[in-house]
């Protein structure tokens, strides 16, 4: 039995927002 994980739109959106925050934080700190 194979476990297939599907990303929901909400998960992708949350991940994109996290990435944006991390990038903004990195730019602010440097």
C-alpha cells in the first residue's frame, strides 16, 4: 500500500506565506 500525500490549496498558500515571511525577515536582518 502506497501513501500518497496531496497538498491542499490552503497548505500551499500557508507555505508560500511562510516563505515570504522568512525571505522578508532575512532581508530585514542583513
